[in-house]
């Protein structure tokens, strides 16, 4: 239980944290309103005040092949649903880390609402300096976190996740949106038809994305980042979600679904990316 523990822990590490430099996106941006309205599963969480959650989180654990009895560290835990799902799946230890004070508070509320606040930890800390011992986790998760980190921050965070993983432990990532959808597919559509350059915005991202999404990935860029950090068995692939609301022409949006249906073109139509990687046992 955990918020006080987290605050004390981070206070003791304040000098070390300052050496990291300020984050690319201020933690204050991720306030209570953001977590209650802007994240996956926010509707279920808000309606139940944390006692119910989206099936996305249990689905991620299934996809990550998380086994009962394992230890998990969730980086960028937000409201903490993944911690709850892990405990309910039989985790022996579940630690969530977030640099947003509001996120930490809401995660604590989630655990309390589900009656498991004595079985998981929530720590207030920067992902570039995880307050977790070496070799702690069988699984580290980063769900919709990568896109909020600059390139340098991602490199530092991935090195940290490798450190806290046990040998043969796994890192599991979900990130949204793929940069390819915006910078390749949309740009091609905009340039293809006369008049679209005038009618369609050059950058289709909304204000929220411009402020927070400082590290959108492609399949290739995420693979390279994982290998650069020292991970083995890197597996990065397109997800299943199609997001085309940003396209001004309703008929033109259909292209994304057509591209998503075929494996060779899926990366041009699918908005999300899944990633898995392993820490090798070099002992």
C-alpha cells in the first residue's frame, strides 16, 4: 500500500532523479481528468470508480503469456488496472510505476476498490530511473507508454526495464498510434488527389497528440530501440486497431480497413503496434 511508500522512496532519491533532467512531457499534463477520460478503459473505470475494468488489461496478460506465480512491473501504470488484472491472475508480486501523482493516486484507488491494495505496490517515479531492484520481474509491461517518451527517454527506459527483468524475463509493449499511418498513408492520400493539399491539414494530429505523443513509433523504429537496449528475441508486429477518424473525407477512411486486412499492407492501415522482447540468460 503504497502511495506513502512511493512518496518516501522518491523523496529519498530526489538528487538522483534531478540528474535525469526534466521529462519531455511534464507529469502535470497527466492529471486526474486525463486518466478519467482519455485512456483505454476510462469509461468502465469512471462508472465503477475502479471496481470494474476493460478486458484490454487481462487480454494483454494473456497475450504476454504471464504465468500465475510470476512477478510483474508495469511501467506507466496509470489507473493501475493491469496490476489488478495481474494479481487476479495469480501474480506473486505486482509493482506499478508512474511519474504522475494523479495516476499513482488513482491506481491506489483501483487496488482498494478491488480489495487488493495490500497485494500490489504503486511507486511514484520516473521510468528512466525505476525504483526496483535488479532482476525483480518476470514480466515488464509498457502499455501505451512508448509514444509518450522521447527517443532518449525511450532508450533510457528500455535499459532500465532490461535491468529489472530476471534472466529470460520478457518485456511486453503496446503503443498507439503508429507513425506510419500518419506519415506515410495519410500523406500519400493527401498528395494523391488534386485539391486535398488545400483542404486536408498537413498534420492530422490533434492538440492532445502534439502535446503528449513525442515518441510515436514505426515497426522498424521500435525493433531498433529494443535491440539497441540489449534485448533478444525481439518480435514487433502490427496490432488490430484501425483509427481513421482524423481523415477529413469519410470515403477515404475506408482505405485503412482495406490495408489492415492484408498482412503485407497491414502496417499502413493498422494504428497500433505490439512488441515483445526477452532478456537473455547469460549467467
